[in-house]
């Protein structure tokens, strides 16, 4: 059952765009979300994305993306949120060039202080990667994405969001195409918005009963 109240609240809140995470949900459920007004959908895995792809909908790739899968999504997704290496950025550039288009991307940074296994670019490498991406003719740098620690420590999560916001603000001074800070998921999106997020990726909470 869809949480229609939450969906309505998120669609009406001008502070943060809703990306509905449809991982492990069916194409029919995607259609149901669309009927409720949701327009942007995020998928973690390329194969699952392709199985439910509808060209009339707006799609984001939000999970770790392997370079050998880039060719399958170029021209189909409006935003790749999980660029975390120069190698991946170069492959997206190459594939976008082949299609004669400019691909919007976010750089995923790692701010989590608790989970060593979380993906994302080390913060120390951010400046160099942004500078390299800015040179690429077929990439458009739109902002940053991050995932906070999976913990009940609200102060820790808030500090991680603040760190990401500070990095985003600094980068916006250098790269005027940036307008998106994607952070916050089902368990922490409210805190993320309070700390500067303007795009949230919500899955589980959308599919829970009110």
C-alpha cells in the first residue's frame, strides 16, 4: 500500500525534490506512484532499471555504477547520482559522446564516519575530481550526493549532512552548473532537509501504510 499522505507532503514541499526509490518494487508499483504524482524514480541496479524502464518517466541511477554498465543507461536516465571515480566519469563521458548528448551527473562523496563499506569518493579527492569533470564536454556537473551513517545518533548524522552541505556550497562557487545536493533517505530525509538537502531519495517509507 502506498503512503499517499507522505507522497503528497513530499511533492508539495518546495525545499526538496522527491526521487522515489523503486528498488525491489515492480513496474506496476512505479506506475501507481506516477498516478499519484511522482515523476522521478531512482534505481540502484542497471539490470533492474532496464526491466522497468518507461521512457515517459524521469529516471536516476542512484546506486554504485560499474563502468561496463554505463552504455546501457546513457540516453535513458536524466541523472547519474553516483559518480565516485575519475574512471567512471571518463566512461560516462565516452558513452555520452557516442550518443551526442550531455549527461547530468552528481559526484557521490563519502561522509559516513561509521561504515567503511559505504561507497563514495573520499573527501580528500573531491577537488581534483570536480576539476577533471569540468573539463569534459559531455558531462554536466549538477552537484553532490551522499549517504549518512546508518545509526540512531542524530547528532552524528546531522554533522555528516553539514559536512556535505559545506562541501557543496564551496563547490557551487566554482561550478555554476551545480544546483543539487542529494542526501536523505527514508529514515533521515527530514533531518537532511533541515541541513540543506534539496533532493531526497525515499523508498521504503513510500510503500508503507499511513
